[in-house]
C-alpha cells in the first residue's frame, strides 16, 4: 500500500509538472503544436528507445559476469527489463531492486549484485557526459556540470582502487557492522571487479553509443513537429538534460529534464509552445515508455519465474 501511494504521488507530481509547463507555454498554443505533430514519429522514438535498452542490456550482462553472477538469458532479460519500472525513482536508485530479483531467482547475495547496479548507472552517466561534450561548444556553461560529475566519479574510482583508502573504509565498516563484515568485503571485491579500467572505459563508450539512440529520438521528434535541428545539437540537449535530471535526484528527473530540454530549445530559437511540446513527447517516449515497459514485463512474466 505504501509503495502504491508513492507511485501515485509521483504520477500526481508529473501531472502538476506538465500542467505548469502547459500554462507557461499557453495551453492553446501547446494544443495546436501537438495537433501538428506527426504521431507516427512516436513509434520511431519507441523503437530507438528500445534499441538503447538492448545495448545497455549487453553492458548489464558484462558487469554481472565480471562480478561472478551468472543468469540464463531469459532470467537476465526479465531482471533487466523489470528494473526499468524503477526509472522514476531518484537517480534511478530504485534499480537496486534488480539485485533483489536476482536473489529471489538464484540466491545470489546483494553484496555482489548491488555494485553491478551502481557501476552500470555510473557508466550511464559517463556515457551521457561523453555525448554532452560533443555539443558543449554550443552552450559553454554546461561544462561545469560535466566536470563536476567527472570529478565525483574520479574520487569514487580512486577510493575503490586505492588499497590504503579502501582498507580504511572496510576496516571502519567492519567495526560498525560486525555481523556483515564478510558482506562488506564481497561488496568491495565486486566493485573492484566491475571497475577494472579497460572494461569500464569500454562499457562507458558502449553506454554513449546506446544513449545516442535516444538523442537520435529527439532529433526524430523535432522532425515530427516539422522543424529541423542539427543532430549534434539535439544530442547535446538531450544528454545534458538527462545529466541534469540525474544530478537533481528528483524521481525520474521530473520537471528538471523537461525544463532543461525546453529551456535549451528556446535558447536556440524554438518557440515556448513548440519546445514544451517536444519535451513532453520526448519524455513520454523515453521515461514513461520505459517505466510502463518495465512494469509490464514484471507483471506478465513474474509467474513464470522460479523464485527461491
């Protein structure tokens, strides 16, 4: 009941956000802009978003195996796509639920799977940062957010890889969490295995490639409104807005991503009603499409899974 109420609060918050955006853009003008949209382009956006997920699944599977966690393909697909239902949580941290699903399927400890979820999310952010850098010359102020994220990642990476730092952290955690001392070591070992530099760089590049399909989706949506934009600029706007949403820690980046997309489009010459319309369509075809797909996969296939 509590989880259900939280979901409805998020949905209510989304309705308020979109209503305020509509009022800002002028509901009449926004309605007219939406009427001009060629809705067949929405299905292209769905296809591109799904392609993003498939490439990110390859990344997820890579990190799982690095951590010594093995699932058959059907179970792994079930876990990954079910996890998409958690993308409307702050910073997508709710995707840690995938670790619980794996535990229910084969009894694998969370201390091995939670680091996989976190590192996968880190490579998502790094991939988006790479894409953002492609267009940062259009909007130089954006470099500060990207540099901040890279600095935070560097500090985290150093803490995991430095034996001096990691041993001190492990020692303190073991002292305070005697009962879970072994889990702390397993957690650190999983982080070390998944954050091996060569694999981390390769998966960050794969992540950038995967997220580019959603950036391409934004380009397609703008064409659907019978407008045009440089594809590099579209890539920058979508990836930078997604980064801003992730940093905000607001569930699903609601309001932050939409406002950033709309604001940057206006900065580059789009009218308010059109920019808000583009932002709403993009979010429906990425955020909400993913959440609905994840929930549908879980509800449809959970009965076929043999949970421990």
